[in-house]
């Protein structure tokens, strides 16, 4: 038996062991924690998609706002998940502050964007 065959067999065994441990860990995850993790995953995916699809026109200030709005919304969504599933009063208070602060910042960026010309002026790129 060659060393390559032995190593391949060991790698397969190790991969199987890792998979078994992963399944065992998943099975032990509380339903509440599993729901929280799913909400967080969905929030991050929406945030990432929103940032990738943000309309950019080459104006740095404009592009900063259009990408930061979905980023801030992602923070709000994640904070709301903490409020739904979290128990620690300090973390819950922080989550409440994040919702208020990030929403206020989104509104400020939306207001700024609403006052900008439709196209980026030269020299602001």
C-alpha cells in the first residue's frame, strides 16, 4: 500500500470525523439559537446584497451613502434579532440604541441624497 493511499484514507476519515462533530454540534443547538442564527444569516445576506447593488455614480459622497444605507439597515435587522432572542440586559440595551442610532443615520443619508443632483458633478469623483 502506497503512502498516498494511506494519506487519502486518513484524510477521508478525518473529513468524516469533522462532519460527524459538526452534525453533533448542530443537533445540540437550541431551537432558539438556531432561529437566531438563521435570522442573522438572512440579515447579513440582505445587507451584502444591498451593498453590492447600491447605485453608484462615481461621486464618493453619494456612493458612500448608497452603500452605507443597506449596511446600517443590516445592523438594525441584527439588533432586532438580539431583541427577539437575546437575554442579556446590557446587550438588549445596546441593540435598542443601535436601532435608534442607525435609523437616524439612514434618515440623514436619505435626506442628503434627496438634495443631490441626479448626476455627479465633475470634480466630486
